[in-house]
């Protein structure tokens, strides 16, 4: 996992190393100079414009400028306070104007078509949220030091960084002491995934999926198929009042008959190792009441998704009070609208804080969907996943994600890692599909190949 630190956490690191700050600035500047030389393709006859501010970011830029001069590069240094509106022609611009502590607005100069190398993050991007209060000089390459910052991973900041390079400058121990969030890597998912023993049988990793209703059977089919593709040995699908005619052949169906079905369902969970409830089951009062009863009493790890989240929100106690009564692990999978339903307000611009608050309030693992998916534990730990892209903005992709989580929970994965791994797998599988025309069902069909990569 790669550490992610907020501006406040990074300031704490800087204070801890204040007596040796100059040596870390030298290392950071050297890393910028190396990146610049790679972008230039050499140093002979090259010209570089460097924009510098007054903080550590500017100091990094000045060190890089000095080192480039030593290598024969013609360097012009422009102080941000009196930078011209248009920079003279050059082969590269180094943006070292502002760093993680920037607040306010900056109007960058016109650099024409010159490529830009940003130091730590493009100047003007909010390091906490990725937002920008004014124009930003888009970078072709960004060098950031020791830890990622949330604003590098959240749009629009994530769309302004270009190629992102994380450089170790020797602050590792101090950064890890302050970091409470991490970016999930392929090696992490590979290490978390369970391995099926030689003595395994289909009931060893069984998941029950309560999803679908008349007119909404697609959600059920997608969730069940994804659970099968994620390693569940047995999937039983229970739709409300109907059969799911387009379900996979391997999925066993046990429809929920009549308006009152919670008790019968709860009494039949003894052989299952996880439960997924909510995709497409409907929002009428009776269904919501039965859903709440199941979530409250289910004795297996449970994923609450879609209409299940609506049911949690639509009660007199409030979602937090209700879910805190659960005794087994629970994963909630809201998008921004469902988060609003659960909490009464949309997610805060700081999405790490938003996910943590809901996790703390409910006692559940929270997977907050978005361009960068944020998974939070009630204890405050956060994992971030960035494997997905705009292909996931298609009907049913969330149902697939819920099924993957259910499949991994059934195999014994810890809920925090199961949620994060599922988001990583979900995004990685979607990238195997064509950039245009992908539908949600394609995601599950690409999962076996992604699991093979991990193996």
C-alpha cells in the first residue's frame, strides 16, 4: 500500500524533520531535476523555465534549477510574485509555485504548448480535496514526495497531474507514523485473497443474495453472477416475489414468497457465509421493513447495497442507531445520493472524512463510490482504490460490485480488505473491456482473467 497524507499530516512530518529539512529539500530537488532530464531527453541545448514560490515547494524548484544548470541546461527562474503573464519559449516548465498548503487563487502564466513538470502537485490544486478555486497549469508529469496526497487522487486534481511519480526522499518512518490512509496496489490484493484448499467443497464459501423484484431482475442476476465469478462455491438467489429468468445457470434460486419473508430467510442462513441484500428489491414500506429485519438479525457478514441502503435510512431510529445494533460485520456501499439518504447531507469535499464519519456512526465498513473509491473502517483507517474509470458509469455496475464483495466475504476475507479488494478487482476488470460500449455484465466476465493476473 502507498501512504496518503493530508496537508495537516504532511505539516506534522515537516515539523518532525525541521532540523534536517535542508537535506530533504536537496533530495526532493534532485528528484525533480532527474524527472526534468528524462522529460527533456537530455540536457544539451535545452531551456527550462522554473516558477518558484516562497515555501518548501519553491525551495525544491530552486534546487532543481541549480542542478539543471550544473548539467548544462539554460534555466530561467521566475518568482511567482512577479511572474510575467506569458513565459518565454522553452523546452519545459517546472511548476514549483505552490505546494500542499496553498489556499486561495493563483492565475498561472501562459506557457503555450510547453510541457509542464509539477512539483508535489499542480499549483492551485487543493491537496485535500482535489478542487481548484481558479485556473491551474495542467501538468504532463507530477513528482510528489514520500506520500500521495488526497488531491492527487480526486478529480479534478487527478485529471491535472499527468503521469504521477512518487519519490522516496527518506521520510518513510515518519510518514507511516502519520498516515491513516493508503492507496491499494495489486500486490496488496494478491496478498489478501484467500486460497481455496484442496479439501474445499461448494458449501465452504456459500453466499445468499437477496436481490431483485418484479421488473428489477437484472440487478439480481448481475450480483449473483459476480459472486460466482468471485469464488463463491454456492450462490442462492432470492428475489422478492419472482424468479430471475436471466440468472446464470449455476445460481440456485429460492424466491421470497408473500409480503412477509424476513423470518423464513433468517431461518435458512445457517449454511451460508455471507449475505448480500438490496440490489433491485424495491422500496415499498413492507419490503423496507422486511429488509431492516434481515439486516438487523442476519448472523453472517452482510453487504447492504442499493434499495437495502434506502431501507436503512427510511426508519425512525436513523441508519446509524439501527446498524450499530448489528453484531456481525457489515459493509455499506453508498454512492453520493445514497450517502445523502443515510446521513441527511451529501459527502463532504474531504471524502476521507465523509467515509470515516459514516463508518463511525454505523459501526460498519463503508465503501463510498466515486472516481476514487474510499473504503473506511470505524477505527478511522482508509483505503483508496483508483483502478476504475468512466466505464463504470453504467447501469448495474454497482450490483456487480456488491456481488464481488459477497463472494469474497464468503471465502473468509476481513470486511475491510474484502471491500477494498472488490473495488480494485471491479475497476481492473472493467479496464479489460472496450473503452466504449461496455455493460455491467462484462465486468464479471472479465474477473477470472484478473484473478489469474494476481495468481
